[in-house]
């Protein structure tokens, strides 16, 4: 009992909330579903009459609810429950009846519910595509109409709705059945009929169904249905459909004229009459169509919109290639325009469209004089001095025709009028540009293309009337560049392409534009003096940077494939490489091009060739940064250059690691260059990690003497000052010299010279004994080599003798007589090895 009360409460709550639009139709259907199932679960073995009636009502409404929300499959079970409950109710009522009269009363009571359930089952079957079941349910309903005549209207409407649904699904056979049923049911009881207007509507749809199903096969049925519809209720739609069917059937002009005569007195709108005339003319019935069209003005004498008739007349004259007659009609309209018979604005706009379309057709056929004739018709409707954006477009179109006819002065006048009407239009600027290029007026052409570029940046404010799309600016700039190139105006073409590259969204078009720019600017640079090149080289750098930026952005563009990206990247990286090599006399530009070549190559597959190119680009960029840092620049600039060099080197080292795995690079100097460049950059930046770097260097077994000597030199090259590292590098180099099978005396002498210089600075007297001993050993080494070869440079022997002697003198001056005697003696030992200079110093 409690569950039953809850179910009823839920049902009532759903009704209340739906009435207040608190819950949706589907939510209500779900609540009804729950409530109805609860009621069914509470049913006893012999429920009272009231409970059964409630179950019938709830099951019916729940089923209908599911149908209404488009879930007919869920409705069937509830509608079946309703049918079962109706049978139970009827059995219960018969059981309690006292005679035949009572039974008839109960049957009538039950049949109303049965009719409703059957109609719902028919709805569900149609929704689920079960035609046979729907037919069976409707037939049972139809059989019950004798006892339930008031339901005639409802059942007729239901069948009409089925006909509409199946017509929309293009199930014409089913649709024709349901519409025929609707019409037949509507005739069964005139007292409860749907009315003549509805019957005519049903028949019109039935005729349309036959017409669209198979006109040749069901033509007679379609004509019969539409004729019946027009008998039931004369309506313009019925008239129009009958004409349509007759035209399709190939009826004679006489038959069609007779139908038109039938409807002479029918109240129809002007648009409806025009559509009828259009239908006739479109089916090639010119005689009937034009006659009907001529009769229309008489019916609408007081209408202000009679211009529509003239427009339709002109359109069909043009479509049937009767251009001369169309021109006569247009000239009549122009005369009327200035004699108080103006067209309404909407009709006048439509006429302008017709005139422009005809002019455009002649333009495409290169009949420029004829196109001008039609444009002049359009101009005739504008008053002198009138300012209108459409007039500006008209004048621009006329200017194009004049240019093709080589009538430049007339073209200039037309463009002047366009400027007066719409000076801020990109189209107007383009027209100015075209004339400037043709007249070889470079300054004016440049001015116009700059204005076009600026306008392309702005969103169109009023150009929507001219149907401007987002690519208009780009398309016009592209055309401007093409016109300039065709007329050998390279500078103007470059400017147009520069603006174009800024606005193009399509990657493929953008890269074509950038390639063209690079080629044009390169040819310009090659023809210039060195002093004039800087600005143009910077422009090429800008183009390549834009290419790099767009390649990075192109990953989001579906139409631009990976293969396309790789091809473009290869082209631009090679160009950047070649330019770097070409501009070797300009270190800064050379570096920038190498860096760009590296960046662009990152969009290419990392094969061996690309990796080698990347490595070389970064090495060269680092080398240029170091060279520029050695020049006389400010400390801040030096720091920036050396830091950039380090960044390039770090990337290069990573690439070199990968590259070395791909092959034999034993003779490749990259390791040495990386070491020297990194040492120089870090030493001049006073980098604290420099000593860590050098620890790994000292451990290298294959390090070359030359490398150590360069490290020593760099360690003392301003702003670096690392005497300890310098000395260590020279000592390592000297050791390697000693290990040679045959010592190169010249190289040995230079290395030793540098080592002694760094270890025994000139002018210092207060030297540590250990230092002096170390330097003494170097001199002994020198004597050893000098004694064993005649190749030791005499000037180096002289220098060693002088340094040893002077060191002894310095020792003597500070009272270290023993040490002074030793060093002077050491110097004397070198004297014996002098050649031509020996006598001078003895």
C-alpha cells in the first residue's frame, strides 16, 4: 500500500513539475516510467476496478510519453500492459453486469480507451518503421469509428501526420497509403469531418507524393488528387502544383492556358504570380509564360512593386539570348527612373546585380566594349556627385575594361571617381596601382602598394557589401607583385611581396612568395655596390627568419604535409648556407646566415649530410663570434659575443656526438676546433669551469703539439690571463717535442722561448729558487738540442744566451754572486754555438 501511494505521489509530482516547466519531456517520461512500474508491481490477483482504470491511464500516458520523446521502442511494453488491463476491466465489468444493456454500456466505456491505445500503438509502429503493424492498428481504429464518430477527426489527422512523416523519409508508397486513408476517413462522417481546407491540404500532399515518387507512372493519380484538392478548396498552392504536374506531363499550351484561366479570379500575391510565370518560362513555355507575365500588371495596378515583373521579364529575355529586347526593356526602366516611375530600392538593387552579371559575362569573354555598355546602364541610375561604395566598385570595373581597351585616360578618370566614392578601399588602391605600374610611375606604384599593405592589415569595416573574404588583401597583393614583375618593376614587386608574406595564411603560398622575394632581392644585391648592400642583406635575413617562423607554425596546418615542410626547409637552409659563404667579407652577416641555416635544418630529417651541415654552421658561427670578440669592442659586447659562441659550441658538441657514431671521422679536426673555441670563449669570459675543462685535456693521449701551443697563446690573450694554464700547456708541448724521433729545432725553439718567457718574466729579480731551477732546466734542454743539431735558429741561440747572461747580471745586482756566476756561465756556453755572431759577442 505504501509503495502504491508513493507511485501515485511520484506520478502527480511529475505532472505538477512538467506543467511548471521545471522538468523536461524526457524527464517526465522517466518519472512516469518509474511510477507506472511501481503500480504494476503492487497489483494483486484481483485488483478493484479503480486500480485497473488507473493502470490503464498510467500505462497509456507512459507509452505516449516515450513516443513523444522519440523512444518508441520503450512504449510498446506499456501499451501492451494497457491492452491487457483493458481486457481485465471489460471482463470485470461483464461479470458484474445484470443484463445486455449493462454490457453495451461497459463495452462503450472500454472501447474509448481501446481506441486510444490502438492509435498510440500505430504511432509507435510508424516511428519504428513497422508499416504492417501500424496499418493493422489503424484499421481496427477505423472499424471502431461507427461507434466512436467523434474520433473521426483525430484519426484523419493521425493518418495525415503519418503521411507527412513517411513523405519526409521518402517512403512514398507508405505516404500515399496514409494520405489516402486520411482523406477517406475525413469523408466518413461529415458532422465530425476535418473540413474542406484540411481535406484539400491532404490531397495536395498526396499529389506531391505521387509526383515525386514517379511522375511518369503515377501522373494520372497525381492529377486526380490535385483536381480533387482544388474542388475541395481552391488554393494558390493547388493551382501552382497542378501547373507543375501538367508541365511535367508535357501537356499542351492550350491545356495549361485553360488551367490558368480557371484561376483568373483566385486571390494570389504578386510573388506567387511571378513564381508561376518563372515556372512556365523555366520549362520552355515562353508563349504561355510571357502572356501570363503581361497579364500580371493588370491584376496589381495599385502595387508599388511592379518592377519585379519587369525584372523577371528582363532576366528571361537574357536567359533566352534575346539581349536586344532586354536592352530595350532596361532603357525603358532608365527613362522611367527619371520620369517618376522609379523601381523600389530592393528591385533596383536586383537590377544592378543583373546588369553587373551580364557585364561580367562579357568581360570574361573579353568583350570589353560590350561590358562597358552594361556597366553604363548601371551608372545611369546614379545621380552626378553621388557617393556610394557600389558606384566605386562599378567605376573600378569600368577602369579595368578601359585598360584592356588601352584607353588609359578614361581608366584614370574612372579610378578618380572610385577614389572620390571610396578612397579607403583596398580595391581602389589596387586600381590606382595598376595604372601607376602601366605608366611606369614607380613612386606612385610604391605609394599605392604601401597603402594596400596597410589596408590588408585592417579587418574590412564596410566591404561586406562587396563580399570581401579574409584572403582578399593577400590575393590583391599577389596580383600586384605579378603585375610589377610583368612590367619589370622589381622594387615595386619586392614591396608587394613583403606585405604579401606578412598576411598569407596558406603555408604553400607563403613559401612561394618568400622564395620569390629571396631570388629578387639576391639579384638586386648582386647588382649593388658593397656600401649599398647592408639594408638588402638585412631584408633577406628577415625573409629567412619569417620562413623559419612559419615552418615552426606549419605543424598545425593539415594541408601542409611533413614532406612539404622538409622540402621547404631544405631549400631555405641551403640558401642561407650559400649566402653565408657568399658574404664572408661581412663576418656578422655570415654568422647570422650560418645560424639561420642551422635553425632551418632542424626541420629536416637528421641524416648524415644534415648533421654535418649543422655541425659546420655552428662551428662557423662560433668562430665568427670569437673573431668579432677579439676586435676592439666594449667589454659588454665581448661578453655577449663569447657567450653566444659558447651556446653554439654546446649545440655543436651534442650534434658531433651523434655524428661520430655514423662513420669514421679520425682525420676530422672538429674535436680540436671545439676544444680551442671553447677554451677561448671560457677563458675570455673568466669562466670558473675552465680548469675542469682543461683537466680532461691534459689526459688526452692524442693531443697535438700545435693545439697545446694555441691553448698557451689563448690563455694569455687579453682579456684572458691564465699564466699557470699557459705554462702547463707549453710544458706539455715541449715534452711532446722531445718525444719526436727527430726534433724540429725551429718549432722546439719557439715553444721553449714562450715557456721561458712565461716562467721568467723580464725585469723580475726576486725569483724563487725553485722557479730558477725549473728555468735552468729549460736552458739545459735547449743546450742539449742546440748541441745535437745545426738547425737551431741562431737568433734563438742568441736570445737564450742573452736571457741567461741578463739573469746572471740581475742576480749579481741583488748580491747573489754564486747564482750570478752560474747564470753568466750558462750564457757563455751558448756563445760557442753562435755562428756569424760569435765574434761580435766574444
